[in-house]
């Protein structure tokens, strides 16, 4: 594959466009300028995580004896917790006035952007292409697009308004819950396949 094809594949799997409503729901309590700063920072963190996995991911997971199914299951559980918070956020906010907190690395940088699927894909293509510089260049190109999408995402809040965003947050929470369950099922399937080969 060419560098541009790899970059496009990474961009699609990172799915910044599809994740926009979920991400905006997580940072909706901050003003527009602060939202953009948070998203730019999280984009950089997610890119750094992708680059780290390119060079040390497979060795690190092998050293810790962590398999792909464990990565998928743990990522799915974490997403499910985030989904529950999104679905019941209105009920929780009515009871307590929690201070504003920035999402730091989790859950935007990972698992929403640099999730189990993307990190696994990077490791697979790294083995297939046997050219780390090519994969690195593809990641950098892909993250130009990822960052551009994320930084412009806060304008969705202005367009949708608070009520529209609240409804969208609960809808995205339900969709995210389904995605998380799918990740857990995939991890469990990989685990069963591993047991069969033993």
C-alpha cells in the first residue's frame, strides 16, 4: 500500500467525524476556546499513542503477555462505562454540581480516537510493510485530517444548541454502548479462538 492509502485507512479507523458528537458531549461544559484547546491536545496525545504503538506496541504487549483479545475487551469495558455516563448524565447533573474537568487522554485520545482497532491495525501493517518510516509518515498525514476535524468539532454545539446536544449525547451514549459490547464480543471471540488452538 502507498503512504496515502495507509494514511486514509488510519483516518477512517480513527473515525474523528463519527466520534464528533460523542466527543463534544464529553466537553460541552467548557467554552468554545477551551474546547478547541482540549481537542487539539487530545489529538496530539492520540497521535503520540499511535506512534508509540508503532515502535513498541507489539514488544510491550508480548512482554506483558497481553493478547489482542485483552486489548479489545478492556477497551470495550472502558467505552461502556463512558456510555453509561453519557446516557445518565442529566440525572447525575441534577443531583450534584460537579466541577468542570478536562478529559485527559481517556476517553478522547484513547479509546475514542486511538482505540484498540487502530492500534491493532498499526501493529498489523507494521509487520506487513516492514517499513516503520512509511507507517510513521502515514500516521502523521492521517493526523493532519484528524486534528482538523477535532478542532472544528465544537461548532456543532453552536449549531445544535443545548437541548439538541443533550438529546444527541444520550443517543450517542446508546450507540457507544452497542459499540462497546461489540468490542467485548470480538475480544471474547478471539479468546475462544485462542483456547481452541491451544
